[in-house]
C-alpha cells in the first residue's frame, strides 16, 4: 500500500496533510503533539517529529509513503489553524500514553503561544 499526501511548507516549517481518520486507523492520534495543526477532518503533521512518527508507522506496516510539495513563499495559513488536540474519546483507548509526550501534558490550544 502506498499513501500519498501533500507536504505544505513555508519559509520556516512544513506540515503533511493527513486525514484524521487515517491517523485513527493507525492508532496514532494519542501520539501526535500540539505542534501539529488541525482543520476539519485534516491533521497537518509538523515536520520535525509527528511526520517522522507517521512515516515510520506506515513503513513498519509494510506500506510506502509518497508526497507532493505545496510550498508557500512566506507564511503558511496552516499556522493560523487550531493546534492539534485529540478528543478524550480518541485517546481513551490508550490509557498508557507515555507521560513524556507533549500531547499527554494537555498543552494549551492558544494559537498565540505557538513558537514554531
């Protein structure tokens, strides 16, 4: 199986657009950090950590990963989306979520506190 997604980038960062349902089916929602964003049914995985976790999971299941690039010159509108936050019902099935993970520390969802 090959998954194909779009990698959105601006001058300082990048995010892979992945359907939330796909992350749920892979069992990853409880592991995605608040450095990723969400809008509607799409999660924008930040490139430094969450994107790597996603790719490693796909490859561990025998899948392949492909992406197309959608660069923006300056400031991506993705930075204005809501910070990712798994719903309690999405993480309830994972009671052993690692406490060292940022998502488990219940980060603020305020966009103004974001630095990356």
